[in-house]
C-alpha cells in the first residue's frame, strides 16, 4: 500500500484523557465502543497503563488486524494476562513461518472426527452426573459444566485424572480464565495456580515422551509431546506443557458459552421451541448467535511490525493497537439490531471471517483465529441439546444480571437450576419425530 502524503495524513482522534485505565476497568466490554460512538470514529488513541494505544472496532478494522501480516502479538498484552492465558513460547506469541508450522499441529487436533469424539465424551460425562443433579436441591450450572468439560477434555487429550484431582485441575484451568481480567490478589493467586498446572503438564509431557503413559496415536498429549517444531527439534518441555494447557484451558472456557446458551433458552421460550423443532441448521445458527452475543473476551492486542498507512492514518512501528472483539460482534453495520437474539440472521447469510470474531478473526491456518473455534461451536450445540432434549429442570428466581464491567462476564448467579430430571426416552423420541416432520 503506497504511503499517504504527509499533508494528507489524518490525525487519529484522541479520547482526550491523560490515562484511561480506570475507565477501562469501569466500562469493560463497552470501553472501546463508547468512545468510538462519542468520537464518531472507528479508531481513537488513548493511554492504558500510561502507554499509548490505538483502539479500533468493526469488520474493516478486524480485516486490517487479522487479514494482514502487519501485527505481532509479542508485547501486545499485559504480562499478567499473557501468563495466565497463552503464555510465552506458545503459538499465539509466534509470527510468520514459525506460527504457521505450530498452528498446523493444533489444526491437526481438531479434525471433525476428533471434535466429535470430544463431544461424545462430554455427553457421557454430562449424563453420568445427571442423577447427582436430580438428588441435589439445586446446582450451579456454570460450576457443573466446567467440571464436565475438564473431565472430558482430559480424557480426550490422553491426560489421566483420578479422584480429587478432577476438582483440583478444574479449579486451576478455570482460574486462568476467571482471573485474566483482574488485578491484585486474585490475579496473584491465579498465577500460583498456573505455575502448579505447568509443573503438572511438564510431568505429563515427560511421561508421554518416556512411553510410560498409554496414549492413542492421535491423542493431543502425544501429538504435542512428539511435535517437531519449525527447526526440526522437539518442543522444549516447558513450551510443550504450555501448549498442552492451551488445549485444555480453552475447552473449559466453553462453559461460559454453555451458560449463555442456557440463559437464552430460559429467556426466549420461542427460541427454545425452535431448537427442538427445526433441526441441525437452526441449532448451528443458535450456537453461533450465542457466541456472537455473549461477552467472552473483550479485546485483543497487537503491535505494528513495520510502519504503514490506513485510511489516511499513519501507524508507526511498535504502535500498540487494540481491536474491540465484543464491539465488532455487536456492530450494527454488520448485525442489524445486534442486541436482539436472532439465530435466523445466521441462516440468512454466512458470516465473514471478520465480522463474527468472538475467538479471533481471519483464517485458521494462516492467522491467529482460535483453532478451537469448532470445538466451542460443537460443545455449545451439545449443551443446547442436553438442556432442551435430555433433561428437565426449573429455573428459580436468582440474579441473572450480566455485569459488562466484569471481564470475563457471566450471569451473577452462575445460572442456578433445580428439580432436575432426565427426560424419558419416549419423550425424547417424540421431540425428535416432531423435529423431523417440521
């Protein structure tokens, strides 16, 4: 792209605040969009933690961010966030050929048959727990489904869990997510738990390499432990452990989408009935609309690798650029009435790689779009099938407020249900037959 002449370059609008860190903590998911709306601009400059940042939103901005090789993830997010989520040496911190080579390993783990196997394990674990739910006065769905996912993804990955270890690993994997947006003591505790998880994962990698764990040929633990990186060498044990956690932790994070799916089914009985009646295409659209609307992670950061011009604005090498994921998913230019829950919008058109970006944008193989996106969709669909067709329950009065200042966000109660019962097979068959005749 040719450079814009100096006399034609436009200044990037500023929010005019000395430092916006406290405002970001106060506004959370709405921080970028509020200022874009006020400034009537899709980008603006601000300061966060006293560092200049350029914030952007919208599909066009996402295409710049994800559809080019202009940004690196190195140095683009606070150290505390990087350490709890991807960590150093992981695929998300790589660029160019190294990133593409490592990404191919991850994509090999999420072939359709592998994702289907993970869904089967998740369903089996869900059904195993149903009798306990039926005996309990009430359960918190968020707590239960993240334990289900931790058990299922570990079994799928070839990671042994026994007895009380399930609860311990569920807590560790969950806290990496729950505390990523926090500061102070909670984040510090999560860092300690993360260190414990990494020690556990390193031991698993060593055992996999020594052949002392029984692992299938395609088990993710085996694939990661034996992966030869771009230089033809085995991954460092620490890096391999990090990448193993980068399979386990994001799968447990899908619990959030599952809870938001339950919330939608509760608030929209008409949508619930359509899920039962209209079959797979509507269920797929439902899961995608849950992902579009739910507050997952609000932003992603990058640093400019080489200077460039965009829309008359100059981006200098090293500039810190923040893309608004939540605001892009709620952009009225891409999504009419974005706050309305309308799965049919995703039956009417296929989203682009840059307007539906709850887990990143662009292409999976070449860019930084999350390789586990297919897992999130399939497991959200599975949870929806379980909640509508395999069980009955009541939703008591509770605090279902979603505080968008909290990152990551969740209904305050975690979604409590009671009087749980498995749906009789005859009733399920009736629902299925009804769906087939529609």
